[in-house]
């Protein structure tokens, strides 16, 4: 059985070493009590600089200072507060009393705040926080409401940090834009991919739908924070007309659109019977194995013709935006370097942002009641920054330099180089 650890607000480590061994072990096992003793010792050493050691007749400053009572106080240790007695000092000349600065210094440690934020973003609820913390009878300030308030403060700072990030020092080759629903509200996210293959969440906007106006405002905000598009940029989207319109209005001819090949496949499959679905998936996959743009385009046209015999609406769905399915192929043709197509896994679909959205759902999915917009934005910013640290570079990222040259070459031509070629 563990020895009972008494509350010793004014004792220090010397007192601990005078106790029986089982008592010392119990104190170590409940480490906040040891922290309390250590804090007391640190504080006492600073107070002694003014008033001298207890019981000593040697007084610094010719006895100008003396101890003058205690006030209840606390010091933050990790995620918890440890109660202490705050010693006041009196200036015997002026009659003024003051509290040594050491108390403020001890409370400046914010490492615990970050752990609170990460723990809750990782799925730990406020109601369960007390159960998993290493606490003693002398810890307090760990209630559900206090943890919730601290989390709100931390995520508010995180949101401000996210919204003020600058991008002047980054060279982005591509953007992926997609939406995720948080509490029946659409949060549209933009992720940038740098020339070094790094995936970076750039911004998000809350909107009822994927309407072009909010998306345009988001893109303009990203531009104002340093996004450079003068040499062109590739935008990968799922086919949303609102997102496409926003890109055109914001970037104009500087943006090239790559339609997500996976989303297009899924849209076409909705029109087909189970038997025809298997046939279509096989044929569709073969088209994108072809490296040459003209041959791939011809194969797509043949597939559309075959689809018309089975389902006209399915054929119309595939035909809509067909050229944008082959943007990477056209860029490879532009510089006669088909190694660009190795980037298809990451840049011909919205897989990069879909993976980020999946991680967001894992972190935010346990919330059953979204209270307001502030809550959504704080949680999303916190999740994105935490996810960002774990994102890998895209596959074959070293080919992005070649892709950048192809994009720049296309946008500098007097006429659109990405129009279909017969």
C-alpha cells in the first residue's frame, strides 16, 4: 500500500529526504508533490537573497527586507496547477510589500498548453481528460470546464497563426481545392504543393456550398499572403463549377485545370449497371496508361462512343471536361518529357487533399454538436497544422521542376496551348 502523501505547502526537498523511504517512494510516484517541494525550494532560495536564510542573523541589504505573510497561489506544471503559498516581502524602509518575480517566471512555462491542444485534437474529450492525467490530491484546475477553456484559448491562437502565415518564400507548383462538411457546413480547403513536393494547407473558407464567391475570396487572400502565380500554377479540382469559376476569375490564364480522374470515373459509374461498371473501369484505366496525349485523347473518344450505346447520359458525363482530364498529358507533350506522368498519382486526382480530409474527420468526427463558426474554424485550423507536420512529400516530387517548366511554357504562349488537337 502506498504511503499517504500529506500536503506540505511550505516544505522543500530537504524535508523529503528526512522522511521514511516508503514515504519518499510514494512522493516520487505522485510526482506533482515532488514538484511542489522543488518549487518551494526554488522560491525560498530567491527570497533568501532579500531576507537571508531562516534562523540566520546575517541579513542581506542590512536587514532592509523581511518576510511579510503568505497568500494562496499556484504554479502551472504541465497541464495541471500545483498549489503553493506565495511569500510576500516587506521593504522595511518604505513600508511597501511585493512578491518576488520568481513566481511569474515559474508560470511562464506553456509547454503543457500545447499538450492539452494536441491531446484534444487527437480525440481526448474534456470529460475523459481527468481520467488519464497523472494527478495527485494536491493538483487542481483540471475540471472539464477549465480544460475546455484552455483548449479554446490555445486553438484561438492556432487559428490566428494559421490565418497570418505568409507564403512569399515558397514556390508552389500546384493547388488542390476541395470541401469537407463540418456540422452541415462546407469548409473548403486549399492545399499547396511546393516545388520540393511538400504539401501545405494554405487556407480555408466556410460556405454553405462550393459557391465560387467564397472560394474566390479565399484564393485572393492566399495571393495577398504571398502565393506567386506569375509563372503559372496547376489547379487540381473534382469538377465543381463554382471552384473552377473562382480559379478562372482569380488566376485567369495563369492557371491550368487538371480534372480529378477518379471523381470523373465515379460520376460516370453512377449511370451504369453493375455489369457495365466493370467494363468501364477496365477501359477507363487503360486510357490513362497511355503516355502520348493524342493517343490517350483518341482512346477517350472511342470510349465515349462505346458508352453512348450503353447509356447516353454516362457518355455525356465523360465528355464534359474531357480535355481537363488530360492536362498532365498535354504538359508532358509540351516539353516532350513523359516522366511528368509519374506525378499522375498525386496530381491527376485530388488524393492529396482527400487524405487530409480523412485525417480531419478522424480528429473532428467525434464532435456531435458544432456550436458556432468560431468552433469550426478553431478546430479545423488546429487539425490542419497538426496534420501538416505528418504529411509526406508527393511521389516522384523531383519531377516537379520539369512540370513547372512545362506550365510556364504553356501560359507564356500567345494562344492556349492546351486546347484539343485534332
